[in-house]
C-alpha cells in the first residue's frame, strides 16, 4: 500500500470538485508496468483523466479499473481506463511472470504462498500443478526449488503465457505444460507433490489428485471456507473423500491466504496422503 502521491493530488485538485479529491484512491496494485486502480462510482465522470494522471506520475503504460474475478478460468473483468497494451512482465522473487493483467489474475495477497512454494519444493521431485495459471506457484518451485514440474492449465489464453514463462525463466528442461482439463490428464501414481491452487470447487478435484499422487505424496490443497465451518473444514471433506479412495491423510500445516468474501476465507492445507 502506498500513500497518494502529492503530485497526483496537486494536479487533480485543479480539475476535480473538492469533495471528489478526497475520494481519489490511496491504494493501488502495480503489476509490471500496469496499474490496477480501485475507483469509487462518484469518480466515474473523471475516470479517464484520473487514470491518465496516475499513469503519468507512477510511470505505467496502462491503467485498469479494479473489478471482479470469476468463472472457471478465474478471469478478471477489469475496465481499461488508460493505455492499450495490458500485457506486461512482472518480476517477483526472481521470477519473471508475463501475463495480460486485463484478463488473468495475479493476486498480491498470494505473494507469501508463491514465496513459500519456492522453499518447500525439493530438487528432482515431481510436482504436478493441477491449476497452473501462468505458473504462479509452480514457476518458483522449478526455478528456486529445482523440482521437475508438470503444469496443467485449461484456458488456452492463459496457457500461452504459461509456455512463455517457462522459456523466460529458462526452466524448459524441468517444466512441461499441458493445455487440458486436469481431469483428462493421463498420468497416474506419479507425483511426489501436487498443487491444487484453486478456490470454491477444489474439493471436486480430490479424487483426480489422489490418482495422480504416488502412494505417498504431499498435496497443497487450497479452498475457500465459510468461517463458521473452520477449523474443521476444509480438512474434514478432504479426509472423508480420501478415505473413500483408500488414502489416509495427515494435516501438516494450515494457513490463511486471504479473505475471499465477507465471512469466507481462502486457506491452504499441506496434506500428507498415503495409500492404506
Ligand atoms: N494457483 C495459482 C495461484 O494460486 O495464484 C493460480 C490460480 S489460477 C487463478 C487457477 C487456474 O486454474 C486458472 O488459470 C484456470 O483457468 C485453471 N483451471 C480451472 N479449472 C481447471 C481444470 N479443470 N483443469 C486445468 N486448469 C483449470
């Protein structure tokens, strides 16, 4: 989070009604050289000029208005307010992430998890990332952890960036990408570690994860949970499903990633599964 730059306020206070100046966004997210700006509805008539001033002062090439993320592919629907090119390379933790910020999510709130994954991965283990995106979580595992990675991404548009990112980060010898629905992935009993970086419906993919897992494996299981069901969930559901498929589960760790909606949390569990 940043404080509003005095220069932005100075320019816009000459152009906007005074009561609107105090509503100018004080926080924003910068991904590469693209800005995501939350704008109150009152600022609607001035949105393009506001975006232009933020772009000039902060030195970015495009500005998007913050909106929702949704659908199977977790796509963003951010309105373009300034500039035209929303494809950028964002560098974080020594990783180059190329993406189209207007269409593909990249959550600043997930940074801790991206950094953590770089540390848990072990050299030469086989990681299967069932919801790879642009390689959000698995690029750090291949680059820093020297793990071998199979990255599965269903959206053709996101997949293009995943493939480019493998090249950009020079991990093509360790990382392979598949543009398929992970339920159609043919590998069985192969993974030492599985990433399930998805929300809302992740539990529907537990049986598939278990079939990809070796007889003993680690699964990083993300999901969204209503607060009133915590801390029993999401572990209970995972354990129940795993038992139906002949696996025992041990919970090694549980972390909160972020608030997903009012009263709903995005959490990740580190789970050790082993065949009975
Ligand atoms: N795991 C990363 C993270 O936590 O930052 C990225 C999550 S990303 C938003 C989830 C990705 O899973 C999306 O790119 C979406 O297109 C993909 N996806 C959704 N359903 C899928 C499926 N059945 N098979 C493969 N990929 C899928």
